[in-house]
């Protein structure tokens, strides 16, 4: 898809600048220029399209619709809704509270809280950009499965009393349907896309920059040695290491690309990424004001086990 851009970058780096294709500097710069433009371009297109489609599904309507549905349907819908809400772990919490206020079952709200940061459109767009549709489809499917199972587990444990904040039930109301012209939806989608790009742009540059440095200067055998290769402990170790490293998909995905190029197995790398995006210490600190430590521990443990399971499955399926 981007072969034309690769030729331009190669011509500039190795022709105009005269860098050696086998040198660390040349390889790193070529990687940085190619990936930066490719990622930002695809992010622009995909975020714009998703935002435009999302304009037809207001949050209030989804919340009220969930409140009246069977729980199984609620788990699936909440997890799917996480795909079209561009939130990290911390920024997903306000809507999580809104679901609690609407008296939506606790397990369903957690299905959303897991899915939103893990399966948001930025993560999906960058996965598609870097690894293709097969890996992206598997990631979405397994990510939704983790969100749904986590919600089911929490629901079956009857943990409603572990919610420290008891929001009053929302009064029933009727949402007025206002037809928004397509031109306005397109304009708002473009404005939102630019706003998101401003917020994640530096993360992309930083992530690609780190990835480019590793790509050019770090020997492949060093990554494989410490990543554990196909050792049994590589997936849980990657998951544990990912929790303290709070970031979003835009910042960590370029690093994942380089780690896999250097020899880390795809499942191990994705476990690392999912732990970074779906579980974080800042999230735990915010949730501590809303949920008991018991419920937070169960939530983190359930998601961590799901992430590790996905890591092992990816390593087997993509071996």
C-alpha cells in the first residue's frame, strides 16, 4: 500500500543524504520517516471515518438501550461500544460512572471499561497499519472476548457492595431525535480528527523515534535474549512489565512493531501492549475512589489473566 512512500524515503535517505543502507543511522532514519508519515496518514483517515459513523450513535442512546437489555446482550454491546469510544483507561472512567448511575449491571459496565482502552479505534488503526488485517481481526476478537468474560466473572461474584460510590438512579427521560445534516457531521468529524491528532501526534513521534532507535542500534539477539523468545514466562513477564508503563496505543504501537521485527513473538508483544493500554497504575488510583481494593484487585487479575491467555494463543496461532 505504501510502496510509493518507501521508495521516496529510500531515495531521500540513501540517495540525497547519502547514508549507507546497512548503517544504524541510515536504517533508523529510514524507519522513522516511513513509519511516521504512514501512521499519521492512516490515523487521519480511520479516525475521521469512525468519528463520522459514531455521530449516529449518541452515548445517551446507547446507555439507555443497554439499561433495558438482557445482560448477555449488554456484555456484547458494551464491549462493542468500547471500540467506538476513543478513551484511554483513565478517560473511560467518567462514562463507566455514567453506566453505574444508569443502574446498568456492574459486569456490563466493566465489559465497557476493559474494551474502551484496549479496542479503541486508534489501537485498531495502528494495528492494521503495522501488522495487517489478519492480526487486527484476531486482536479485536480476542479483545472483545476478554472484555465480555471479565464482565461475566465480575457479575457472577456479586460485587455490587464493593462499589464505594452509590450514584442516585437517573430519572427516565426521552431523548429528542435531532436530525444533523451530513455536512455538519463531516465537519465535526474532521475537527475531532484534528483534535485527536494534536493529542496523539507527539506520542506517535516519540513511539516511532524509540522504535527507530531500537530498529537501527539494538542488536536483534539482545531483544530475543531478554524477551524470552518462546519461553513460558515471556508472556506473563511482558504483561507484568506493561502495567506500570501508562501510555496509549499511539505511543506504544511503533515500539511493538520493532520488538516483533527484532524477534519477540507477536503474542508476547501484544500482551505487553494490552497491559499498557488496558491496565495502568493511574487507572487503579482513580478507581480507588470509586471501588474497593478487593474489586480493583479482581478486575485487574481477571483482565491480566485474559491478556496472558491471548498472548499464548497468538504465539501458538501465529507461530
